[in-house]
C-alpha cells in the first residue's frame, strides 16, 4: 500500500464524498478510516459542505397552504402505519392529475392496506427488511414496474360513494376499496368494469357489507393496464350480457 | 417550547408522533426542500408534490440518525434522492447519478432555527459559491443539481474528463474552506 501525502488524502476524501472513486478506491478509503478514525471528521465536514449547496438556490417559496395540507394529511390516520408500500406513479399524466383530494384518498387507502396487512403483497415483505429510504426506492423500482392507484368517485346515483383501486402488476392482482356504496337487493350485484377504446370489460363482481364497504382483491386483467377508466355499476345478479346497469362510480386512469 | 429546541430534540418529538414537531421542521426546512425540488424537477407543481411527499414520509417513516450528521444533510440528501427517482421514472433519457450522501458518524449541530437563519445561511453560501472560479462552480452545480455524470459534463462543457474531476473536487474543497465556520462546530 503506497503512502500518500496529506494533500492527496484530502483529494481522495473529497472524491469519495463526491462519489467519484472507483470501488477499489472506496475500499481504500474505508480502510483508511479504520486506520485513522480522525479522518471521519474530514469526511463529515465535506459532507456537510455539500449539503449546504441546497441553500444556494434562489429564493422561492412553496405555496402558503402547503404546510397546512401536509399537516392535515399527517393527521389523517390515527392508526400508526409501519414502513409500507409507497405508491409508484409512473406516468407523467398520472402525476399531473394528482391533486390534494386524490392524494388524501390515496393516503387513506394505502394506510388501510397497511393496517389490514394483506400478507400476499410480496413487496410488503421486502420492505420489512429494508433500512433506509434510498434502498427502498431502488428495490421498489426494480421489482414493481408499475403500481397504479386509481381513485373512484361516486356519480349522482351514489354521491357519497368513494374509494380506490390499487393495481399491482407484479403481484398480478388488484385491490379494491370502496366505501359508502348503496345497499343492494337480492337481484342486484355490483360490477367493476375497465373501459378501453369504448369497450367495457368485466373485471369482477361483489356486494358491499352492511356499512356499504367493499374491500376485495381481484385478479389483474391485462386489459386494466391499458384501459382509461374504471366503472362500478349495479347489474342484475342474474347472468346476462352485462354493462347495461346504472353507473355508480367512475375513476380515471 | 418546541420551536426553540434543536433539530435533534424536535425530531425526537416527531418520532413520538407529535405533529407540532412536523410543523416546526416544516417551518425550518420546508423552503429548502422546496427549492431543491424546484431546481431539480423544474416544475412548480411537481416540486410541491415532492415536498409534500418528503415531509409525509418523514412523518410516517422517520429514519434520521442524529449521530450521522446534521438534519440538513440528511434531509437534503433524501430530497435529492427522491427527486432523482422521480426523474428516473418520468424521463428515461435523464440519467441521474445518485452516488452522493454517504452518511458517516458525527456530532454536528447546525440547525436552521428560523427563517432568519435560513436567509443568513443562504446568503453566505451564495457568496461563497460566487467566490469559486467559474469552471468549478459550473461543474459542481451541473453534477449536484443536474445530476450529470463526469462524461456528460465533459461533453457539455467541452473540457477533458480529468479536468471535470479536478474542478469538482477543488470546488468542494474551496467551498469548505470559505464556509469554514458554517461547517465546523
């Protein structure tokens, strides 16, 4: 191991902090730190200097109501949620459509997933062993591809109804959470439809519980990935060509 | 009074579920986070969304370890990492390099106790950067804010690869020297 002078040491540490060292050099630095722990302070001050860069940006303030929104969302759940699934919104279009309400519903929906703890979320198990946000982001990126959260709103036929559908392609399933659905008679049943090119495709049927709630996992149909809209309708529970019933909920993908 | 306490103390309160602590940290760091998001995502709406996401994640999954460095270092690194992720997902061509922010152990207290402190520190950092030779400043900013690799910077500025590395390193070293008492205890 060649000895290097203090100046070279400083340069190496700076390169290290800047992420410009080869794996071999990085190892050498780790070794140096073991041999000379006082170098830790050097690395640290370089680290902190870098962090100050963010302060050099021009004055610009977030909207005045952002703080309130954040605090409200933070207070939304009373049940603590352990590190859980973070929605990965892939498409620009989807991000553009985000507004506070959808985020709030999404947050509630996801917190409910967390509380109910669906054990067949493979992602959930992976998240449990991760330690920090950086790795979390990388792993989700690798494994999930695409998780879509679609919010559903009640139509005039069921103005109180609301809910969301979480599409998780890697798990090949869809989790649907709907609330305040009107009760049904014996001859009626709810259906979920995916709309693609004007075509309505049946994705499943279900009945609400006494509280008007549906929490259900459905198999993921390929069609959902390419559809633009989701609908919930009331249909006759008798077998028939569906799609003629009353629409009670709509969601844009 | 929570707003008078150090970042570490406020953070401890946050971990216990005290939402006032979240409010205090937002008062201190909301603007910094927003600015960083705005610079890296270049879109006000996205910057707002990401700021919100970063704070909510801090609330739901607090991972800061005071022994590893200042809250500012932790939070800005986290924000930067998330911004890079967003870019990765939304723009295939944008290859951002995420190699920064290796946390090491340290006791460092430099809290942004209030808006005044933020403004003062911002001014000092801006002045320090203004003192850097042009090339050093440009290279550092391209690397940090635009997430460009050395070869991309080399191509963009039409300077040799080796020079990019030198400029970047010297920029950091010089910046540290100028900001000496902001960085050290």
